[in-house]
C-alpha cells in the first residue's frame, strides 16, 4: 500500500519507518501555500502521482476529483464533510458565488463518478442520495474511530470539575455558547477549563474562557483526557445541512476514556448518540434556562456511578477502530475483485 499525503508538519523518519514495517510506503509532501494558488499546485502534483489502474482511496473532494481524472474506475471518495455547504455557512458565501458553485460541481462529479463512497455519519446518507440520486449500496458508513487499546477507560478525577477542550478549533465551533456554559458552570461548581492544542492549530482558542492552555501530541492525549471530567465540543447550529456530515475523532476518544461530552444535538450522529445513550448533554438553544439545564445535567452525569462504563460501552459499539478497519478492508476487497473480474473477464 502507498500513502500519499500533504503535510503541514514534516513527519519524522521514525514515523515513516514505523509505517514501512507495516507494509505502508508513505510519501509525505509539503502542504505548501494556502489559497487558490496552493490548492492548484497540490492538485497538479496529485495528477502526476495517482496510479491509473489501482484502487485509490481519496480522502477529500479535491483528491477524489484528481483521482477520477486519472483513474476512472477504482476510486473511493471518502466524504469527510459537505465542504461546499460548510464553507458557505462559515464564510458567508452567496449561493451563486463562483467558489461555492465550483466546490458543488466537484462534489457532484465525485459523488456520481466514484466507484464507492465512504461517509462518516449516517445523517448525511439521505442528503447525498437525494442530492445526487445515488444508490444507498454505493455508500459505506465508517465513522471516525478510536483505538481503544490506547484510549482506555479510567476513573473520573475527584474534587474539582475539569472541562477539556481539545483540537484545532475551527470557525465552525460555537465559542459564544461554550463560554456561556463555562460561565454558568463556574456558578454551579468549582471548575477548571483546560484547552489542549495539537499540531496545526489556529488562534480561535483565544476566544474561549480558560484557565490553562497546553500543547500535546496525539500520543499524549489519552493521559490528558484521563485527567478531565468531560469534553466540551459544540459546533454552531447555523451551519445548515453541513452540520449533518461532521464527526470528530476526539468525541470517540473522550467516550473511550470514559468521559461524557457536551455537543450540539444536530452535530452529525454524535448529538443523537450522546442524547439517546445518556453519555452527556446535547445542546439545542442558548437561552438562560437552557444553559442552566445543560450545566445541571452534565454535573449530574459526571456524578453518576457508572458513567465511565457507559461511555466506554458507547465507544465500543459505535466507534471501535477494529470494526472500522474491517469495514474499510471490505470496501477495498470489493473493488479489487471488480478490477480482477474486468481484467480476466475475456
């Protein structure tokens, strides 16, 4: 297997060697510039690197678009989000803007021409089916998964309540609502808010009310999460249809460690899961009464004697990495079989 990726931070030789031992030939390429010029450069590089007659797993709209120009039969589009709708909602693009129209055209092209589509939420399936008249069998749901052997369950800390906010924190997050919840929690308990920043983060974290900022690698995150009481990760509710398509790995990691979450009810599948499985709080509005209720509910949840095991059970059933790998391998095998049949059909 060959892995081609554009990296903002150059991976270490140890990282490359580790994958080599697993049979993966990793070819990292510098991400380069931002904007249209940088995107065009990356697109041209992809056209030169993508093989013509092999199964290609394209993990973005642009990668899938480039792959389908070179390789028309064996491309898997990994739909990580409805990017055109997400950019329009966040950046305020007009429905008739050139950028939105271009991104939607690319989405249409890869949805129709890809051999298989992977979606990370079940909520987005009916939207893609209706929008592009797709057969449901073309799509496979494989959500963002967690390595449960690394993110293992541990008891909640005693004493002070610790809220953990982690990740890159894009403009899609509802910083205003998160701050209102933090303010109210300070009225109801002794609270410490920690922001854990990973590689490639921006400056949006400065908008949050916090007590401590730390910078940790992925490998350090299990220990960081184990020292928290719950995770706070609320996306804006006005992102429209784009909200149905999102799923963050950190939500699965929190649950696997036995930590409940506060999320938006319409945030991909996670809002529904959190609410139905009683492993946190799913927000709806931002009125004073609702915020008080959210805070009371999360404090009751972390005080529940079996909350760690409930969260861990949800992670096992919905977000287990081994299940995700099995599902992905099955998609690969089906396309390999199709390629074999076409080669030897005559």
